[in-house]
C-alpha cells in the first residue's frame, strides 16, 4: 500500500511511501441502520406452525445483529471488493440502561462531570437527582439515540440554565425530575422520536 508521508490529499505531487500491511489489523465499523430487516428476511423470524418456540423467536428478534454475515452486508449495499478484504464480520450488543447510566456518570470525562464543572466555572453548584439520570437514560433508549444521544438529552435539560444562571445571583441549581421533564418536553429533541 502507498501512503503519503504528510497524510491527506493536499499535496498530490508528494512522494509516496510503501507500507507493508501484512501485519496490520484494520478494523472497519459503522452503524448499518436497517440491516436488521435484511437479517430478519434471511433468518425468517416469522416461522409459523405448532413446533415454533416463541421464546426463542423473541430472543432472536431482540438482537438480530448477532446473526449478521457478509452476505447480509452485500445485500445491504456494501461492494464485494470491500467485503472480500474483511475476513471477520461481527456485531456489538446494544447498550443496556446500566451501561448508558455508567457512561453518563462514571468515566473521568463523563457528561455529568463535564456539566458540573461548567457550572462550577460560573460559581454555581449543580446537583442532579438520580431519577433525572434514569430519565435521561430512558429517553436515550426510547428515542434509540444511544450513548451519543445522551449529550443531546443533557443539553435539552440544562441549556436554558447554562445561559440564564451565570447572569443571575443564583449559586445552586438542583435538577429534579419535574424540571428535567419540563425542559426536555419543551426542546426540539422530543420531536425526533425514532419510529
């Protein structure tokens, strides 16, 4: 493979360096929205008859991505030239409420810690009730926004306070469930519900 030493395409006349990719692991990832329908057609989750195990079918429908293969990706629209270079096709489990909650609160740069720090910079002490965190996680799951959607949900709840409180004399902000629901329902994100 030939690689430009500076990277990018800004200087097409530059010399290229030859790189042996034999021992380099390439990982391709993406959100293939709608591929579950392709998988469902192949797996045929709508079997009928007396010997059909309903519980097994319900478990299959919960995460059809576990049955993904290269043929599904080709039917979805990926070109065979690319698929031929991907020897392993796998999936990730959807995020559950516990994982989303930990993403919101636990990492060093967790969203709640970021917002708390932003308010601290304005000499405002921010406290968020546990049921508000559960509400945010619930909305991320309901709207199928995942971990990235948590920031949008936090913004919808805290945006007004972030702009209004620094110019006021208020030094504390306690976010309760009623406040969070009111701000979320007023925001435009509540109109983005995924069908």
